[in-house]
């Protein structure tokens, strides 16, 4: 009888631990969609980049850099969180991008304090 109770306690602790760990993994802000899309070939320069995440983000600790094919940074305005959609970061471009390939490097802090980062690329004809 005692062995069965002990087994139940151990199983219960295991399940509880698994749920806590899985909730923590889901709390990170992962990039869901972006404009321009990854690997997109644009006919013209976008006016801004729009990145949408799985969680709300802290704009003061989030940012985006755009690098050209020679890894030179392109001028961008300060990234802003969408006023209505707090999981969306908008990055206005200071000037149109010339034809070429670009890499977008992003980093965000979700409102629960988790940092994530990543990158993707797109091209302008």
C-alpha cells in the first residue's frame, strides 16, 4: 500500500514539473510572422518592417538591425511597438532600400522577462 502511494506522489511530481517546464518554454516571444516575409523578393523597398511575435514585447528592450549584402547596417528609425497589438514591432525605414539582399537581425524582451533573438533575409529588386 505504501509503495503505491509513493509511486503516485512521484508521478504527480513528475507531471507537475513537466507542466511548469512546458509553460516556461511557451513564455518566450517567438517570431510568428514578418513583413517583408522571410526569403521574399520585393519589387520595391518596404516603408517599414513589421514583426509579429507569439507574446507581448517590451519595446524599450527590443530592436531590429538591417544589414546589406556587405554586412553594412542600413539606417532605420527606432523600433516601436504597435499601439493596438502589443506583440508587434514596427521598424520604419529612414530611407528606401536600394536593390539587393538584406538580413534582418532582431532581439526582443517579452513582457515576462524572457529574451529571444533571430534573423531572416529578404531581397529588393
